[in-house]
C-alpha cells in the first residue's frame, strides 16, 4: 500500500471511532489540544522560525511572510479559538426533520459525520489547527496537506495535536499530516477515492483550480478572493475611507481582503484623495482607470483588464470610477470570484439593488469584507470559505463538515 493509501486507511479506522464518540469526549480532546498548544508555544515558534528563515531565503513577500508567521500572541489566539469550538453545540445527532408516513413508517433526518476529510492548503499554519479541531468535533478524521513553505510549522502543530488526542483515549490518527510536499503526493491525495469522503482546498486561485480540475474525489471549492468595495454617491466619506482602508490593508494577504475599489463619479473627487492618504500609510500601489489618474495624478499605475481579475494578496489595489450602482454590479459580476463584496451607501434603494443583483457568497452593506470569517460569524473557527452553491456556501463551520442520514423505524412494513 502506498503512502497516501496508508494514511487513508488509518484515517478511516480513526473516523469510525470518532463517529461513535460522545460530545464530552470530543470536547475533552479539544481542551487537551488547546492546553498543549499553549504548553508547547516555544517548540512551535522554533519550528515556525525555520519556515520563516526559508521564506526570506526564497524571497517570499512581506505580506505572505506575515501570513506564515506564528508568535506567542497568535498561538494563544489559535488555542483560544479551539476553546470556542468546545463551546459550540455538537451537530452530530441533530434531528433536522421528522415525519410519520401514512403506512406507519417514522422517518427522521439527522446529522452525521462526513467521515474522512482532506484539506490541501498553503502557507497559513493556523489552518492546520482550525481544520483539525473542526473535523474532530464534527465526528470526522482529517488528512492535512500543507505547502512546503510551512512544513516545519505544520509538522510540529500536528505532532502536538496528536499527542493531546492520544492522551484522552481517542485515536491519534484522527489528525494526520502529509509530510511529503511533492506534487505527486498531492495528486495522489486528489485521487484517494475510497478513503477521502471530501477534499477541501484552501489557498490561492492556482491551488484551488488545480484541485477542482484534477481531483476524482468530491471537492468543496473554496474561494480565491477577488473582493470589491463599491463607494456609492451617497456614502459617508469617513465611513467609506475607513471601510476601504480596513478591507485592503488590515491583512492584505487573506482571501477576504479587497482587490478592487469601485467609486461613483459624483464622490470620486473628494473620496479618492482621502482614501489615497489612508493607503499611503501602507504604501499601497494603486492601479487606476483614466478618470482615477486624472484626479490622483501620475503616481497611479494605469489599470489593465488583467488587473481587474487579479488577487494581489499584497498592498496593491485596482481602482475604477463608475457612473452608477448598476455599472458597479456589472463590473463585479464580470470579475469577482464570488467571495465577498461591499457597498458603502446611505441609499436603501441602492443597497437593495446591490444585494439583489450580485451572486457572491457574502454581501455587505456599510461593513468591511474582512468579516467573512468563521470566527467572526460565530462559528468558532472555519474550515474554509465556500464560493460554490452545493452543500455549503460562505464560511464553513461545524455543520458544513456533516452530512445527513435518514433513519426509518417501522413495525414490519413491506412494500407492495
């Protein structure tokens, strides 16, 4: 049996045990993971430093290095997020619906675990913990495959979690890390039929599309984030600047940061200089249309068609002046990855138009797109943000890691 099938076999056995585990045992395991993360902070930081050193040598951007970095504060936040999952209701066994048929059959629909969940992700080691604890609480086993840029961090985190899980009597193979980072191993994981019940990619557009196109196992497509803010003519200037700045610069490497700013022509001459001043604190490079350049000057880079499709993941943004909310929505429908979009407006009519004419997973009125996040939505943590429409959409928490089962009780009925 090859490497990936061996992991798959171990995961199937572990998943069968976890499907029968009670809520308290699962929560005990999660509490042990949280405590272990705190107790092993120095060990985790030392492993993470190896990845950061390699990132510098390989010329990784500052924004991506920030995405990779772990420190005491971030590890404490990850450990605290695990405790938030403990506090969440266990979805397993929840009765979604029930009815009695005329022939006396009693039918119930209940939530049950997916089974074995695979996660392929890039350089955010916190995903290693988020994914593991959500899968565990939802009664599943998980196989994690991170990128080579975070291999030392991920290996250490997986070891810490496995030790904690084993200490409470659950199988440590509920959490397994693919320690081989070559492409062939990733390709084998995408074809792990019979072992993986679902595969979830988390990362940039290239990774997600590779998984969607190559996988033979079921895939939940998560979102590359070409997100937008549209500043309407009626927008409050200070609010519009604050939301745009936060959505772009608070953490530009993540998928819910905006990549394009659309501005109504009637507010452009006052708004654009103000937002440029806010962006200047982070040296944001602005790619603008001709009308934007006419207002802001020659330091604006001429925007291209390609720029409107781009997920920069850095301190860069495309800017376009539009004539109406209708034009803004048409632009978003064309270029968006259907992740998160925002309108800043005081017009209820325009807000309703925006909400009713866009098809993204999360739509905001007068709030930053940075809130598209499982923890911010009250899910404790997230497994990813789905931009597809089947099974799950938007930030995916515990319930997205379950499926349903019909349980039918009779008293001897046969079908005639």
